[in-house]
C-alpha cells in the first residue's frame, strides 16, 4: 500500500521526535512518503498531488484545519482513470487522521483517542485488518467540511485565533475564550446582525448573529468538555453504523446534507 503523510510542522501537540516515531510506525505497514506543509492551503495542494499519483492512503498529522484542507484537496482531485466504472469514492485515496492539534474534533468524532500514539496504534490495526468507513461531508459554498461550518461570530472568532497563531500564540481554550469575548463585545454589530437564513419551504430568518451547521456532534470541545449547541446532530460513528473501532480512514462518498 502506498501512502502519503501530510505533516503540519506547526501542529500544537507534536514535536520532531514524535513525528519521527510516527513515520517509523507507519513505514512498518505502508510504503510511505512524507510531505510538510509550508503555508496556508498547502495541504490542499499536497492532497491533490497524492490523489493524482494514485496513492492508496493519505495520513494527516495536524489539527482540524489540516484535515479540512486535505479533505478539500481530495474532493477536488483528479485521480487516475480506471478501466472499470468505479465510483469516485473508490478511486480517491482513503484518509487517516493522527490527532496533532489542540482540539481534534474530527479525530475524536470517528472514535480515535486524543493522544497521537494511541490513535496511531488504532490506525495501524485498522490497516492490518483492512477496515475503512465512508463518511458523509457537508458543503458550504465551494468548500467541504467534515464536522461543522460556522458563519458570523463563530467564523470571526476562528479568524481571530488564526491571526494570533500566526503571531506565535499557542491555540488553547483560554485563547478561544478571550477571542470570543473580544469579538462579541468590541467587534460585532450586535444591534444589526446581518445574516439571513433561508431554507426550502420555511420562512426566512433574518438578523442572525451566528449560524452553526453541524455534520456531527459535538460541535467542539472546551478541554475535555463537549460543547454541543445542536444535540439532535448525530455522531459520525452513529451514521457510520455505530462502529467506533479502529479507523483506517473514510473513502469519501458524495457529500451529504448536514444536520442543522
């Protein structure tokens, strides 16, 4: 099996030593190529290249931002043509996610442990057993998302956090809380919110300050605590048949509508 490991060298909870250990572990099971991201959006390009090369598996080492970029790269890739009429989900590489960020919502949603050594062990077991699952995706404009899409306050807070990280700050729950407070009290027009939500067959809802579309539950975590504004959203393991066991990565099917 040919695989590509896409590494975000600025991932919050990994180090050069841990990356070396991960690479050796993966190379015990697959023919591995390691590629490092150098800028925003680079993981998307690396995932497209991997799909075009016809690799079997793309592994991410990073946080949810790295996962999102890789997913969008795979979903917009041009995999090699096949003689049979295989669906796109079978022509694209599978995806495995090693948690390396501060929150790792997607990795936790598919049943992986928070710590990367334990998660890597589960991924390797899944590879040995040939396990995979198909995961539905949401789509907002021209971008796919795995677990949620946020508009308004949610998106503005993430933008603030990313600006702070580019200046050298570490992503922590306290950074998110400070960003929420600053955005809400000092940078939001709370009297005239601008978002309008339109749904087929439903009256439009205007003057919304934020909209969160969940493709799974929970929406995010604050440390170990789940934050879930939409309890009716189902977990990824729930709509994959309830199996939260070893995860070798989804073979992406057609994007599905998110539960709101």
